[in-house]
C-alpha cells in the first residue's frame, strides 16, 4: 500500500505527465520538490493553480500536479495572467514557474510589477543563465566571461534576480540550488505560506547548454560555492513547535500570517532576514565574493497582499453572477446624479 498524507492522497496524486526535459536538468529536481512539498503540506491539488511563461522551465508545470488548474502563458507574461486569475479566485494557491529568460529578459517589467502588487504567488525562477529551450543563447543572468558554443563570450553585467526583487519591495526573497533538494523543499513550503509574492531564485543547471565547470550556473560551481546563510526548517501552524533540538540563542523564528513558522538556525554569521538593508548587503557581498548565497534572504510577513488591500468578498469574483454585480436601478440613478 502506498503511503498517504492527511487527505488520503499518495505522492502519485501530485504528479503530472512524464517529464520531457533532459535527464539531469535542474528543473526536474525543482519539480520533484514542488510535488513533495505539496504532498507533505496536505494541499488539495484542486486548490492549486499553476502558471508559467515559455521555456524549458515553463514547460515544467505539465510534469507536476495533474489535478490542479494551470495556464501556460506567453513568454514573459506569466505575472499578468497570474494576477488576473488570483484576483478572480483568491481562494486558490498560486504556483508560478518561470526561467531567467522568461522573467529577467523579456518579462522583467511584469516580474517587477507583480512583486510591487504583492500578489499571493510562489514565483520560482529556475535560473540556468541560458535560454535552454531555444538551444543555448546568453540570458540576462549569464555572468561576464561566460562562453557558450553558439554565442561566444558574454561581455555584459548580469542582472541579479534577488537584488531586483529587493529593489521592487519584495516581501519574500530566497535563493537556492537545485542540487540541494532539502533546502529547496523547505523554502517552497515557506513560500506556500507567505501572504504575498514569494520570489525563489533557484540556480538550476542546464546540462545541455550551460554546465561547464567554470559556469556560475553549473553543478560543479554550485556545489563548490554554495554558502547557506542558515539551516532552515518550516513548521506548519498545526505542528508541535519544538521539532528539533536547537541550541539556545542560535535560532530565529519568523511567524507567517497563518501562524506557521520558518525556523532559522544561524550558521557562522548572525543574519536577520527581516532586516532589509542587511538583505541587500548580503546579496551584494556574496556577488562580490562570487559565492552562491542560499537560504531565506528577506521576509516581511506584515505587508498586505493586493487581495487584502482590495478587501475582496469571500465569494471568488469569478463566481459572482452578473445579476449580483449589476447595481439596482435606484442605486445607479443615485451614482449618476452624484456625478453632475
Ligand atoms: C515573444 C517571444 N520571444 C521569443 C521567444 C522564443 N523563446 C522561447 S523560450 C525562450 C527563452 C527561454 O529561456 P528561459 O526562460 O531561461 O528558460 P529555460 O529554457 O532556460 O528554462 C525564448 C527566447 C518566444 N517564444 N516568444
Ligand atoms: S535544454 Fe537545458 S534547460 Fe532545457 S531541458 Fe535540457 S537541460 Fe533543461
Ligand atoms: Mg534559462
């Protein structure tokens, strides 16, 4: 008998079509962790809606959560589609999967505005520093000096996903490496409980076009330069608080809006992910030192999402009938009169 979660569902209930991504592609590992996180968090697949743009990374939603809703949109336009859908039905949990080309090249404007609006969406950027689907062009996150077979050497400075998110006033910014499944899964769980846009920049090697040892998006580089800022665990509101034996004074809990906690065990540095200036500093510092900083970089669980600001009714907008929406004749006359 296959193991089941609290909903009586097996892990298979969270899977999708068999992957057509290359064997060893980092995106496949991210997919597995999304499936594992949703299964372990006892989420009903029908309560989830998946979004993506165009790219190998954006194909990924097909290979997970078959029973969920989904919209594979246009290149770089996933945030606009997600915004509309999640305002239309704010009871759904939004899960976006995009790439560095999709979000940081063509989709940069959309990326910034969804963050500014703080739409409740787990927004994963599977960042491989290359356009994988179109066979290996340089992307806006490719590092200076990266040499790709088709394009030659990159001379342009890369854009840092996390810094851009910070500059747009993101309320949740994290970075991970697809080769570290435990950390990826924990960050996805925390992101699923964030009431706003949760940006997850996951370095995800493209084994076909950008996995040479000296590339800053390769498995070798990721493994050798990975610098976790803390050991991270996620504790759902219903669970006992003390799951692990942390030493006094080395732990910081961040309470999410639903009462669940992100528990951060400090490693060698004292780092507070609720301090905005410290977050910007640590990203800049790790870039200067050519380190792959991983963990929860910044979180502000207090800022309201657009759904809360708009004070939407309990009934999802897409289920409010035309009759209910149409004001009564008298009301309309009153409104019109007030305009003269
Ligand atoms: C408007 C538009 N311009 C260009 C393309 C071609 N195109 C498809 S995917 C892609 C890049 C994908 O790169 P990324 O988002 O990094 O995904 P990856 O394949 O690397 O996972 C491009 C340029 C397109 N589909 N639509
Ligand atoms: S081309 Fe690269 S990004 Fe696309 S599936 Fe293959 S390894 Fe993954
Ligand atoms: Mg890419």
